[in-house]
């Protein structure tokens, strides 16, 4: 019996908690995946990190991430920190021979994303980007249906990711609202998920983008007083795909009434599919070109990932996507197979986000997207 893979998570906030829950449960849901040991949770504040390590089930707490990635009993480094820290942490962990999982988006700039993809291509360890919605069984089923020709040739995609946690003018300043720590706002935070889903479901590449970004509230209360908001609250884009399809994208963190509404419709010559994250166990699939049926409840053991979970109708939750993500990383490590999405997939997304930002700066002009 091989020794368990030692895991470290860097970051103790929302994503640090979601990933910790995944590492705590992956062995119970997927006993066939390689065994892991929850070695250490690393954060910036000693007291907060020690308390989080205890409550989240980690063996130890630490505050120096460089010491953590140098440990011989850590083989997997899971980076859940603000975006501006991803590049330095991920390249250092890869150079130390570790397997690396990084939360999305890959980086806060195209240049950083290119360096990270190059480092991953050279590194002996596995690397994976945390687009966790790829593990939603309904979206995995959508990919299969489109790949298998169920809806014919894809003509149009209509995708959005709407939240409203910033609609309150009193919502405080956070790292997600500063360009130097987040890169951009809704476009990168939510738009990266949407672009990844468009690429994964259609199997097509984006060749050009037009876009608009908008900031509605330009100042928010920080710890030491009012601070400028330097990222977008919402963004819109039109994406041309190399298979001839056209995708429309809308993302917002001020969409009053929408809590976590990632919605995707894919329209083909022989049918269509539709998904809404707020109903994540369901997929709507037309019968041919007829109208929308009620829904497909994606909880059968024959559906992606579901043979590992509960009986039909015993629906999964948002956090289960992180458990399936961890299992796929571990299986990739064990099989010596590069996990997906890769850093190269993340770079492809970053190129689209960069083109949308350049289009916005050029009054919505069409921006081609090359491979380099
Ligand atoms: C934004 O609020 C956010 O936390 C994203 O950063 C996550 O990727 C998404 O899964 C939930 O919403």
C-alpha cells in the first residue's frame, strides 16, 4: 500500500474552506482514488489559520507558504489565495516537484498566465486549474451530448454568470475589487468560468472577441477609509468560435436577485441544451427541434460521476463539485495523465479575457485572438 499523498492548501478564505471540505471527503466518496493526508493549511494570520486548520480537519497550520511547499511530506499544493499570488506560488511549487491545483482564474494578467503555462509544461508534477463547474454532472452530460452530436452543429451559445453580492452600496472593499490583486472584476471572477464552459461544451476555440466592461460603484469602504474600485462590476462580450458558432456572454456581481446563476444555453441545428447552476442537478435537453421539455434530473448512476454518490433523485450540492475535482486530480496523478483543465486551458481562457478588456478599451472593436 503506497504512502498517502500529503496535501497542503494555501489560503483560508471561501475557496480555502471549499477545497478543505473536498480534501476531507474525497476518500469517502471516491475510495478508488489515491489516499491523501491533510498535512497543513497555510494562511497569513497565525490565529485565524490555526483556528481554521482545527475546524477544517488539517494536521497542522502554517503561515510561511515557501516552507510548506518545501516539505517532504507535502506532494500536492492546492492554491486558494487571491489571484495576484497564483503565479509565484504555482511556479515555485511546480519547480519544487509538487503536483499543483490552482483556483481560477489562472492569473491576473496574460503575461503571468503564459509564464504559468510554460512552467507547468516543463514541470514533472501534475497541474490542474480549478474550474470546478466542469465537475457538475449536468454540465459533464452536456459536454457528452454536444460531442456525440445530439444537438447537431452548434450555431449559438448564450451564457451568463449573475450574482448580486455587490449590489449593496455598503458592501466593503475586498481584494476582488482591486486590479492589482484580482486583475479584473466580474470578467475574471465569473467570466473565466463562463468562457471555460463555452470552450469545454462546444469543443471550439475563440478566434475573436468584442466586449464592454462597466463599473457602477467607483468607491467602497476599506479598513482605513474609502478606496477606489478599480475593476468591473459587470461585463458583456460577443465571442466568435472557430467552428462557426457565436457566443454571447454576460457577467455581473450587481445583478439584483441572482445569487449564483451560471446559465448556459447551447443552440444546435438539431436541438438545444440549457443549464442553470441554481438548479445544478438538472439539464434541459430538447427532443430534436421541438420545444423545451420539463428537465432531465441528472442523478442516475449512468450519468457522469453519479455512480459514486447516492441513489437517483438524491441531489448533489455546490460543494460536491470540489470533491469530484479533487478526485480527478488524484486519478490523473496516479495514472500519470495530465488532469484537465490544464494551465494551457487556463491560458486559453485568459487570452479571451484579455481580448475583451482590449476591446473595451477600443470602444468595442473586434479583437482577434491568436495562439500566441
Ligand atoms: C465569486 O463570488 C465566486 O466566489 C467565484 O469566485 C467562484 O469561482 C464561484 O464558484 C462562486 O462565486
